[in-house]
């Protein structure tokens, strides 16, 4: 069973229309703090990003934000964090978030959240890291995405052995349990490159 010192959370810079999403973000922040797991996230103080960071801080947790200089004003960089890293690009942001973290979880979010989630999963598929990736499927937000991934696997464009790489659960306790126990195979040691 693996343990987590810090987990990277991807989530929206908006709260969305369903108040349940903000409730979930706050619950995740509190749970991570009480479990002594540091939060790594995009560094903003608005939307679901702000909700999870503030909740973790209120519960006494450590929160590390990573934000590009260009987005510091747009996403309103959070100035109350354990540490806020300001970097020069989105690429640098994602790389630093990955380096600081032992696992990746996506809460509800938009294009940016999805892009980060799929990049982390692709890196795992290619063997660039061996850190678990999970979807917190709050209120069924990701039901259609999960159905699409199953469809892609049925069509042979996501290989059957890769489909389980993206774990999912409706709550943080169940998801962390799955991520702590998942067995991650060693991919592509002496094998042909994967289909992307």
C-alpha cells in the first residue's frame, strides 16, 4: 500500500452552477489536511481552486500553489498559501505540480482540468511516472467522460490494459483507498510504443 505526502488536485477556476461541486472541493481540502496530505494545485484563489485551498488551510493543511505569471492576475493568485510558486509557462506549471506530487486527482473542471488530467494519465501510460491518477466523480459530473473512455477501449483506441489507469470514485475516501492499493504495471519496457 502506498502513502501520499502530497497530492496534485486539478479543478475548475469557476465554481460551476451546482453548489455541490464547491461542497465537494471543501470536503476534499479538509480531508487532505486532516490526513496530513499536502495539497498541490494551480495556485488560484477563485472558483473550485479557491474553495479547496481555503478549506485545506482552515483545517491546518499545507497548500502549495503553482501559477504562471501570465495567469497570476486572471486566476487571482492566492497569497495565503504555504508556498506559491510563480513560473513562466503552463508547461513549467504542470511539470512542477507533477514533481511536487505523489498522485493526481481531478475534481469537476473545464478544458484546463481535462487537459491536465489527460496529460498526467498519458505520462503514466508512457512510463514517465508511476503515480496514480484518479477522477473524483462528484455528483456524476464525469459519467459521460467515463462512458467515452469505455467506448474508446471497446474500439481499441485505448488499450484494454490502459483503461484502468484512470481510476474513479464518487468520494475522496473511496478514491484515495483505490489509489493507495492500485497496482501500476511497468509499461513499454521492450515493447512497441503505445497508440495515443
